[in-house]
C-alpha cells in the first residue's frame, strides 16, 4: 500500500467529517482561496419599522465555528484563485474606461485615447535576447577589465538576459532611487501633459480643468533587467469626465504630442546626500505612444485591457525582480531565491535606507520590491468603475441584496487564516476545477458566436 503523506491523511480526515459538505461549500464560495481569512461572529438584519428579524447568521453553526472569506491577494504566486478574480476585475475596470459599461457611457470609445508605455532609463548595459546580444567590431573592455560587447545570441529564457554586462559599471544606486521616485515621476508627467495641452490650445494652464479632464489607468511591470516600466491607458474627456465631450481642440494628435514631449522632459531630483549627491531622474528614451481608434485601426481595446489584467497579478517572485515577501535583515537578502543582479539591488536598498536623507523613502521597508513603493495598478478618480463597485455588483448577482429600511447589526473578529495541509490540497483542487469550468465556458461562448470576456480575456 502506498504510504500516505501528511496532506493526504489530513484531507481524508476532513472528508470524513460529518460537516464536510458545508465546509466544502465555504471553500467553493471562496473560489478555492489558498489563504482564506477566518472570521467569527454574527450578523442580524431587522426591519427598521417593525423590528422584525429579517435575517440572522451566526458562525456558531459553521464547521469550526468560523466563516472563510477570500484573502483577495492579487499575486498569483501567493493565491492563484484570488489573483484570477483580481485579473478579471482589472480587465473589466480597464475595459470600461476604453469602451464604456459599468456605468461609464459608451461614448468614451470615440474620445482621444492612447496606450502609452514609459520605461526606466539605462543604468548600464545588460544582456539582451534575440540577435547578437551586444555586437562590437572593435572589442574593448570596460575599466574593470570586462568585455564591452557580447557575441552570444541569448534565448529569451537564458538566465543572463537582463543581467548587467559589467556589474561593477552598473548604476545600482540610480536604479534604486529611480524606483523610489517612479510614482512621483508619473505624477509630474500627468501634470506636465495637462500643462502642455493647455498651452498648445491657448488655454491658461490654471484653468485647464474648466475645459478638459485627463483620465488614466496605469500598471507597473518589471522588465528583465528588474526595472519597472509603465503601461497606461490615457483618455481625454470634457471637464465633467466620461459623461462630457472634450473640447474641439482635444484631438488624438494633440494629446500624442503632449505625451511625447512630457515623457522626454519631465524630471525629479532626489534629496541631496553627502554619500550620493543630488540625482536627476527621468523616463527612458524608449517611450511608445499608440492611438486607440474607435474603428479598430490599431491596438484592440479588449487586447489592451487583457494585457493590463495579465500583469496585475504578477508579483516580483514570478518576474524574478525581487521577492513577494518583505525582508527584515541582511540574512533575508542573502538567502532570497534571486539572481545576483537582484540581490545587489536589494543590498543597495538596504544600504541607502540607512542614510538619514533617504529615510522618507522607506527603502528598507521596500527592499523586497527593489525600492518601488507605488501600487501596481493606479487610476484617476473618474477613469472608470472601481474594484469596490465590481465586488458589490458580484455580491448582488450572488443574491446579497440590500433591503430598504433595514438595519444590520454585525459583530466580527479575526480568528486566523490559511489552511491545514489537507485543506490546502482540497482547496487547490477546487480552484483548478473552477478555472477549468471558466475556460470551457469561454470556449463554448466563443464557438457560439459570443465572447465571455470575464474569463476568456483575463
């Protein structure tokens, strides 16, 4: 007889429990969440006029006297089930800002819209995939005695891709400081685009908001060289947002020129440090700006939304640009499963984080993300719907409706999280089954002439 593992024995114990069906219902309701939150408590809904109890729920009637809810972690490396749900929500959030829906008018599709990619500057030559990595006819070496060129044709999966040609020449300090100021650089970029639009249209810059509104949704993605670059959907509306038409001067061409100019000229200066000096930071030279046309001539709206949704679930573990778990000591850095290049970036974060002039940057806190402190996905206030609205809509579809004139009294407390080994095994199976069902449903919808964007695109 095959020897059963601890997880198998635990799974059998759970399955033999009389309350297993109800426990499985909870696991299924969380989508097979890998690290559910355990809550204990009760909720009572009463009629505000008569005092009649309309609904009462208490976890004392549940297995283990607790309710399991989703962890809502966006990272696929931590919770595949919740990351898939987050990706679907992101797809709908970005898509609504492109073509309407979710209380956004469909007229936004005819607005000036761009898909913008902004990169980090070069901090030193790195190995590249594709043709000859770094051809040099004259050869030559750097000041550290390493070859300046690389005649190898690297495959995309080659571990050398993204690694510095000479680690000693690479500007690790500049790389970390750029990450720490990337969000500020984006904010200044958006402000500068507004100013350039106003100037080109003959509008007083301080009165731009009376004429138009710049809306956006942006996502940060780590490149092979462990530097963040930004993908953004940028849209020009009237002053009231998506319900308002932009002024006649608000054209895709004018918006494109403003974006390109701002990407080339916006800078941020770091605080002065006796050890580093004052560093001027800017975007890289490889900016890409594409107009999104309503007639489909150019990047497809659904493809753009799906592209953004794909990257929102990737953590630094998955991209190889750091780790998803915070580090608290140098030993954590030394034992992290990362490349030498990334480890050096983490050590640089740790070293710079000890300088008093960089204390506001909290570099040691963000060592695991190589100093990048911004959210993976950010959007302007009226670009489209919100994650909260999407969750509320999903709850409504599941039957969780509001009752007029009702009063709800709820008491909940946190009592734990995660799974036992056997429970984790069962939850993973549930998550895989649900994912397969969505895939088959999407295929059936496409074969029938429709497209189920909630699953197929995300």
